[in-house]
């Protein structure tokens, strides 16, 4: 979804919409980070995200409630820059493929 080398700047509202539209693990893969890192970013920006079991309950047709995005007037917490994480094992695999 995103260029691997460029940092990605995401607005708080966009991130909120994304975390409620698909599971965090899938969204995190698109950003090239872990789901734990994405959860930490959400906490930093005060963006609520689905609780454990939310997607399963929704999939089975049970009632689920999306938490509203709370107001945030702090200008430093309106956007975040996400830098793709390159793991050492991924680098080793890439170097083997190149050789």
C-alpha cells in the first residue's frame, strides 16, 4: 500500500477510520510495522481502537459498538509520522535473495 522507504504521515481522523475498518494486524502490515506499534501510536494520539474479539463478534453478527473519536485540541497529537520497521531477519533474507 505504501512506499517502503518513505515515512508515512497520518492524520488522527484517518487513523481512527482505518483502525475501525479492518483488523489492526492487517493495517499494521500495510504500514510495515507491528500491531503492537500501531496500538501504541493510537494510544499516543488518543485514538480508540477495537478491543480483542471485536472483529470475531462482528463477523458472527453480534452487536458491536464503535467507540467515538474523543476531541483532541493538542496540535502535537493531530498527526503522526510512521516509519517502516525493517527487521534484521528480513534484511538477511533480502541479502540471500540478491546473492
